[in-house]
C-alpha cells in the first residue's frame, strides 16, 4: 500500500525554546529530540519537513548589527543562512537515526506579492524576547517595530503570504524517489520577480502558511504543525481556557486567535482543509504520532 504524504511543520520555537540561550548545542539537543519523533512518523508516511526560523534569523540579524564595517545583510539572505544552518543540523541527525533513508535538504525560494499589505503591518516575531524597556530602546536604536509577545516584547517584521515555490518540481521529484525532504525552511527565502529576474525581499514568511501552501501544491494527505503548545486553546491565559480536541474550519471561523502566534497556524490549517486536505494536526512535538492518531493535540478536518 502506498504511503500517504504528510507535510510536517516544525516551529522555530521547538528548536530553540522560549527563554533558552540561542546556542548551537542547545539547538542540536532539541533537534535530536525532534528528529526522534519525526523519524517515527516517517516509518508510516512520506515526510516533507518545513522548519521555522524566528529565533535564529533574529539572532543572525543581531549579530550583523554588531559588525559596523559592513552593512547588515538583508532578511532574505539571513533566511537562506538559517535554511542552511538548521537544515544541516536536521539532515545530519536524521542520517544518524535513519542511516538507510535518503535525506535531502533544499534551499527553497518562495515568491511573494510586493504589494502584500503585510509590508505595512509587520506581525512576524523574530529574535529573542525582551522586557518592555529594553525592547523600546532597541526599537529606537535600530528603527525596529516591536510588539508584545506574551509577557515580553519582540521584534516584528513583514510576513507576506506565499504565492509560489520556485523549486517545486525538484521537491516533487525527490519525494517520488522516496527522499525525506527538508525544504521551504523558515517559510522559504522571500523573493519576487522584477524585470524578469528573481530578487530578494525584506521579510520573513510564516512557515505554517508556507507549509500549508506546500502541502496543497504537493497534494499531500495531511499537515502536521508541531509547536510549543500541546493543543489549540480557547480563552488562552484565562481561568476559562480549554483545549479544542477535534474541530472544523467552520467552527474555528467563530473565534479569534493571536495573529503573532496561533493565528497563522489556524489560517494555514483551514486553507489546507478547504483546498481538499484530509486532516491537520496541531500540538506538541513529543505528541507527533498521537496527534495523527487523534489522541493528543488538536485535529482539524472538514466535518
């Protein structure tokens, strides 16, 4: 029986948890745990893995600001650096845990519309968290936009919607050959076409929106979003908070979710289901298989 294809979206905060030092060895440790879960899924499904890069791209941007002899690198270049860095660590650990499996990591460009309204209203969190005073000082110093993220503040940058995957055919060919493919990392390197040429864009695409777009393009059966929350919650942070276990796009449309965190995940999930996907699962990394079985996390389906 042919395996179903599943796109797994792994959050950047699952690789560098909130409040953890932005160290390579910390990330390696978290990647080892992530790969163990995803390797179990790969025994039952054809896996295409998309990873986030919010903490990592923010760190690279901060490092670039400290060296004054060159202009800071633009976000599209930093996004490509995180694809290589995180992809390398993931690819190496998959090979350690699944030595007979073909593992391929692809630098992936994602087209966006330069007129997307997201460029006028940044919402994508990148980099570490700060208290309010430090965030305001950094915003003034570096001309950043900062917004609340839970009890803290973080830098936000534009997050336009994906419109096309430049390397789509290559990804499809690798899946057909049985590779576990790591692609569209960090939502993909944001690019647009100008005078017939591809050029980079100053933005960070939401990886969940890109994962849903990829899943739709590949005609994948399922989409699994692994994050640092164990489910989708209503009334988050209030005494009345409770988890949604099984839901539909129709039910979710009645609620409002934070545009900086859970909102894009819900939007991406509903888009995938409405375009013909069978099921979306959202939940904690360690619950990956249980989410797919419907015994953990939140599952979203048409009915």
